[in-house]
C-alpha cells in the first residue's frame, strides 16, 4: 500500500499546486478587474469634485457646464480622451471607474468619484488676476499638504472639448506648475540654505561682500547686478533683500563654501546635478519634473550663475513651493502636496483617503528657522504694503529665458499664520510686457483663499 | 445586474454544488464497498507476525527490510527487497526477488509458490503466517 | 447492490444540476424562440437518462466518475450551446456522445493491468506511428490533419498512450539488468528515449503548448520510478530533480525560438489589438461577468476567435459568472480526485491515475492561466469543456481509464476470464498445524 500512497501523494501535490494557482488567479482577477474594465469599450466614469463640491469633471458627460467654467484648472484636471496624459483624470482614471467585481458595471448612477483639494472659486479669481498674461500659480497648505490653487495659463475650457490641437498655443494642455522653468533669484533661497548648512548661521552672517554693479569673478567673467550702481557692502540679509548677484558669486567662490558640499546639499534637496535627465516625482500620479542644475567649478561662470538661479538651473514651481513648506514648518522636511483628498467607489463608499506625508529631512531645522527669519524680514521690509494684511516670508525672482530676450517674474513664499498656513509660488511670464505684478496675484490669491478657507 | 439573474445563477450554482457534494459522498460510500469487494476478491487473507498483522491491500506487496517496502521487516537477515506477493484469481503467490537468504514456505526453499491458508513463510529469521483475516 | 440508493440519489442530483442550469437559461438566457431552449433541454436530459440506463449494463465497482463525467459533459453541452445565443450545438453534442463511448472503450481496455503491461510494446509502436503520421501527414509543421470537415489532432491521441507507457508496476521495476555496476530497468531508458522523441517532435512542430502536458506526465512517471528503489520520495533526489528541471526550463526559455519568446514577453495591454487581443478580451470578459455572470448567451466573448476552446474559461465566466466557472473546474478536479478517495489496488493503475491527473491538471492550468495572462498563452484545451473532437475523445478515454482503475480485474492473462466469473479460491479450512520447524 505504501507504493500506492506514494502515487496518491504525488497526485495531491499536483492538485494542490493547481488549486494554489487557481486561488492566485481569483485573487488577481478580483484585484485587477477594475483595471481590465478600463480597457473595455463600454465603461462608465464618475465625477471629480473640488473641495466645495463643484463638479470639475463628469465622465458621463451629462453635466452641463457654463462657458469657460473650467478654464482655470482645466489643464490640471484634464479629460479622458487621451490627449492630456499628465493630468489628474487620466492618471487616476481607474478611480473613476464605475465598476467593481462584486457589483459589476454600473452604467448610470454609479458613485465613483474623486474629491480633490482644489478650491475652484479661488482658482478662478487667481486665473482672472493674471489678466490673460501667461504664467502659473500654485498654493497649498504647508501643514496638511492640500493643494488649493493650481492654475496655469494659457488654458482652455476642456469641458467644451478641443479640436485643432496644432493651433493651440504651447503649454495650453499642461499645468506649467509641474514643469521645470528658470527659477531666477528664487534659487538664492536654496543657496542660502546650502550656505547655512555648511557654515552655520554665525559664519554666514559674519561674511560680507561688496557689490559695485558688476563683479569680475575668478574665472574672468563678469557677473552683473540688476542694480548697475551696485549695492555696496552687504551682509547675507541685505543681499537676499537686494537679490544681489555679485554677492552670491563671491559667496560661491568663498573657501568656507566648498562646491562639493553644495552639491551634496542640493542633492538632498532634490536637485539632479549635471544630468540632463532630471527624473520625476509624482503627485497623485501626475508627474512633476525634479529640479536640476549644473555645478562644475566654483570659479566658473556657469556654476555661479547656477547658484544665482539663471543659466542651466531649472525648477518646477511646485517644487519651489514645497521647499517653502520645509522652511515655513521650521523642520527641514517638506510637506508632500496632494490633490486627491478622498475617493469613493461605485457604491459611494470611501475607498481611499489621504494622510499628510512629509519628506525626509532635507536640511536641518536650524537652517529652516534662520532661512525663515531672512525671508520674513524680507517680506516685512519690502512686501508688507504690496501684500498687506499677512505676515509673509517671500523671495522674488527674475528669470531670463529665451537667451535673455524675455524675463519671467517669480514669487515664492509662505504665510506665517498657524490658522492660515499657505505656501505658494507664482510665475508670471514675460513680465516686461504687462502691468500685472506677481505681488498683486499673490494678494488676490491670499485674499480669495482667506475668504473661503481658514 | 438584475435580481432574477442573481437568484437564478445562485440556484444553478447551488444545485451544482449539492450535486458535487453528493457525488463525493457517493465516492466515499463506494470506498467502503470497494474495501469489502477487495477482501472478497483476495479471499480475506493477511500476513501475520507474532503480534502484528499486515493487511494485503494491493495486488503487489513488496516484503523487505527497506523503508519503502509495503511490509517492512526490520531485520538484518531479511534482504532489502526480499519477496513480492501478487494476487490473481483470488490466489496469492509469493515470489523471491533476489533475496540473499531465500524464502522458505513450510520449510521448503522455493522460488515462487501459490500460497495456501496457514502457510508459514520464513524470510531470513522472520516467520510470517499467511492466514484468514479475523483469526488470531 | 448495496449502493443502489446512493446511485439513485446521484442520478437525481445530476439531473437537478442540469435542470438548474436549464432553468437559468429559460428565464435568463438570450434566445429568440423558446423552441431552442426546449430542444437543448430535451437533448441534455435525454443524454442523461440514456447514460444512466447504459450504466446498468456495465458492472463496475464504482460509478462516481461516470456520474461526474455525464454531469460535466452535459454541462459543457449547455455551455457550448449558449455562446452568443441559445441553440443546441449539435457538433459538440455528438462529440460528447463520442467521448462517452470512448470512455467505455478506455474502461474496457484498461481494466486488466497485467494484460495491459504485456501490450506495452504496442504503446510505443502506437506513439511511433502517431509521430510518423504527424511528420508526414500534417502540412507545414502543424499538428492538425484535415479530413474533409473534421480536423484531427494526432498529438492528442499520444497522451493516453504516453500515460500508459509511463505507468509501471512494481514487478516491472524489479526486473533489473546489470550494466557495468548499475542495476537498471531497460524500460525506463526506453521511456526516456520516447520522451526525448516527443520533445523533439513537438519542438519541430512548434506545438510547444502540449509539450508541458507530456513533460508533466513523464515527470510523474519518472518520479514514481526513480523513487522506487530508494526509500519513499528521497528529498535530495527530489530537490536535485527540481533543480535540473528549473535549469532546463531556464535554458529552454533562453534559447526558445523567437515565436515562443514573443509569447513570453507580450504585454497584452499595450498590444491589445495584436498579440494580446484574446487574453485582454478574455480578462475584460471575466471582469464584465463578475461573480454571477451576464446571463447565458449575453456575453460578448463569443465574437472572439477560439472562444469555445482556448479561452473557454473566460467565455463561461462572462456568461455564467466566475463562481460557476470555478465550480466547473472543481468538478473536473473531483474526477481526478476520485483515486485519492478510493485508491487503486495496483501500482500500475495508481501510476496511470497519477499520469492522467497530471495531464488534466496541466492542461487546465495552461488553458486557464494562459487565457488570464498569468503564463504565456498556449492553445491547450480544457478537458471535457473545450470544443474539439480529438480533445474530448481523448479526455473521455482518460476518464474511462480512471474508471478502470477503480474496477480492476486480477486474472492471469494466459487464461483471461471475466472478473465476475472468477470464484474466489476457497482455501480449505485446515487446522493450523505447527510443522517441522518450531518458533
């Protein structure tokens, strides 16, 4: 009988292996069935809401939208027809699927939805504040990570559909907040952070360099200041407020500020250094460019220019904003932004909700406090009248693009208020061609947010 | 999905479930009658040692010292694979499969022989009695 | 017979299971006239009853597999008749009857294992002939022979023969010959050679789909042979064999022909209209069906090529629900599980049952997992369920072999007699007399 038992053992083994396979198959089908349905021809999509319940996208196509209803965040929300791939809807279309293996496909009345953190009304006001000038603005709660404002111009109302993609202006079908741009002097915040990390606050504040309008660096190139008469002898606080290029060029050449260490701190902060392929981080599936810069030699023009925020340095507005959160929180940890606050499945049951996440420590909390103080002082001294009513820390920037032919204006900052913790970044393109100022957009943004959000 | 569909599917699946269950039970029932039939076919025989009785459950019974033998006799005088017992027409036959010490049935050294009830089989130093079941 | 009542109940419940399905079709199915449902019902119930009647003429030890077989075959008739609208699939109905007949043939041929063992050389010859047929008659490296409206797949018929060739008895394994220092069984070498031949043939024919089935049958036969002279399943040997298999598999995959490589690396979702069409549609179909299906005849998958054999699991899932499809698989599993419940009484039959079990399990695994994109997609059929004459016939034959394992005859082949006519030898009731030797 032993011999026959052996046969039975082998048969059991074969059958058990098969049954394990079947169980794995059922689990796989159960978990991935929603994805399979996404590839089906008949599928029914749910809705996307803003934080106040405004419909931003309706997969069933039944909602009637007013004209230009979604022009403010249309290029962030996107749609499901496959043209706008890096958008909320197309990256999270699975969550809108009115299907579950248990209840099957619900063609009408399915409750699958995405509830975003966006404030549609405030976005609209910010959008209007650009007066049609190209640019973008992003703002979020630096304590929780909710993205409240994320608008970008030029834009179109995607609810009305779009044809003739070739005729659209470039940048229409994407949210510029997610893509790299020249940061201008807002880059100096990163340089200050690096300097504080390497030297410590005392050494940095003891340094002073003079500016005579232009500075011939040790490599023999001229670093010009926007003030052709120069700023004279300055310390770091004054240099930040004046946004003085020669000061920062001399700082980079300083012996106490070795380039090797700058590189490592930049890397910590998320820069890709000396590599064209910048990589991505993602926010609810939406790919955002990582910052990148070129640093070779402390005496080289390109490297110094990089630390000042021109030339090869490229940062996305959303990343500039995230660094502000690490400063404003005084922790050195970025608050990770998110767009989706919760989603519901086809039966209306909440199946995903977000929890605030923080990055690893990218610089010390001492550095964060000192930088915060520098920015707050700058805000108090130079912006208290322009953006009145808020205690803000800011840094402006002017970025030369198109080989110096155009200048973009940037403004990054945060509100120092524990009940209104907003960090923001505003980019205004071709600033010399308009009367709109980044400060006025910031004022509109903060006003509209404080109305609806507290 | 309408309710009717669901109910009917459930009914169909349930009837199939019950059917499968009944058939498994049938198989178990047959296992019992199968045992009886096997005993009848093999004339209710078994091999017995002093204290242990070895059932003859399949048509080729290997006797030897080795762990894989159907009837294992852990005794050095028994070869690893000593003898094989086969059944045919209800008659059991024992055959030597190259043992060192040979098989003695009722004292006679044999190569192969049809066994009769109460034959004494000697393998090495071990003696086994070929007997009817239930006789002690 | 003592089990009479059990069998009456079994028959009743088989009928109930079929009637349950037919009711589902009647209330829920996609049909234009009620006539088609009635024809289908009549056909199914007629076949049930006729088979139950026929079973009365076969004196078997067990009937469980018969009941399972008729349950399954009529289920498959119902499934196949519902794809894309209810109408009796006459072709499938006839092949099912042929399968039932071949089941009888398998039963009658395989009952006497001693006689079978003596015919072993004919199995080799049979496989050899089939291989030659494949080489000569099938055109352009395929496994199909077209005979007018019927296409035959000779490689299917190799399976039961190969199972029989792999089966062995203990006596056979004791028949050793000494070569140099090793005691070997010639037959094991012959089997290895056969396996190698089949491997080469399948490779040449590019029918790598049915190769795993043969390999699995061989692996079972091999394991039950090598483990024999040594104790039980020697762990080291098993591990070594597993490692060798793994290495062979890896090398095989690495050097596999490009058309195999393509299948191994296909991402079905990025190639939905091309190579991944069938699988992606199958998965969408399963997802569409959910647990309880869309109702018989309401599916979409019947528009897909090979909906009734290669991706039949998905087609059934879509129309009847995943739950029902799993039940169907379970019923097939029960058929091969019967030898576990009711063990065969000879090693030959046990190894045969193991080979059949391996063959069924591997075929189902290849079909179901392949169509669901867990493993490369191959055109293997699910036994009993997929349409296809050769496959159904062979499956029926193998089921018959399983029935034979349950109802063996143990008679000398020199003077063949029916088991029933054999009178148990009544050993004379002699007294136990201690003889010359003393204990």
